[in-house]
């Protein structure tokens, strides 16, 4: 029975500074690196066969730290399909200042609705439309072949995957919170159906 582990990257510099990040390639903080080390320690003993990550360094660096902690040397596939949601014109802006400028309700809608995109950016639905075809083809392909898979990506790309695996609707998925550096493990059967889930 294959295992899938989903990990959101450790705290990034702009997470710390409360800025919209999206596709901007910001580094991890020291706390983020420690979160990655903790995730790696929690994942020791799972013999992953392959790892996937995004095209962004905060996810790639988190994955590298996790692999170092687990002592695993596995193929790593990097793909922009797993990138964070593109926040468009909001990228780099302070979230509190943006709420003062546009109104808290509007910013909440941009951040938490399923199908309303921020100016120049992606909605969660847009992110899922980018992430899920890659997940279905590549990641699920490995899982269906019995391989244990580690995915280190981002809050919204991982949220899209959770939506699929947990069979959540648009109203449900927007309430899902994925903490930085915390592994979520899924057990799947040979057909790719979820048989168990746990948070480490």
C-alpha cells in the first residue's frame, strides 16, 4: 500500500513579514529551516522512492533538508505545476496594509474564495486547474505503481491536492489550513483510493 506525504515548505522570509508571496522566489527563514528539519525527523523510516517539488527555492530547500534528515537519496522532480498560487499584483504587499487599502472583506475574498482571483493573479480554482493534471499524471502514476511519494510544495498547491484526495467541495477546501513544515500522510490502495490519513 503506497504512502503519499504532502509537506508545505517551511516558513519563508515573506511568511515572516506577512507579505503575499506567490511566485516570488523568497528564501526560508532559520525557523523555516528548522521546521524542515523537524519534518525530516518525523518522516524517518518511510522509504520514499521519489520526491516532487515546485520550481521555487523555498520548497526545493525544504525538500533538500528533509532528504538530508531522512538520509534518502531519491530522484527529485521539479515542476512549476506545483508552484504556489500566483498572487499577481498583490505579490510583495503587506497583508495588513493591503486590507487597509482595499478593505478587509475584499482581501479576504481574494485570499479565501475558491474562484475569485486577485488582480493579475490566480484563484484557488486556477491553481487547482494547473496543479491537479500534473498530480494525476505524475504523482498518482508513481503511487499506482506502488511507489512511496514525497511532495514538498506550497499552501495552495497542496490544498488543491488535499481537495482531490479528501473529496472536498469549493466551500470546504477554502477552510483547509496547512501549517508550514508539517507532513500530512495519506495511505492509498492500488487503485489510488485513500485508505488512511494522518498528520505528523
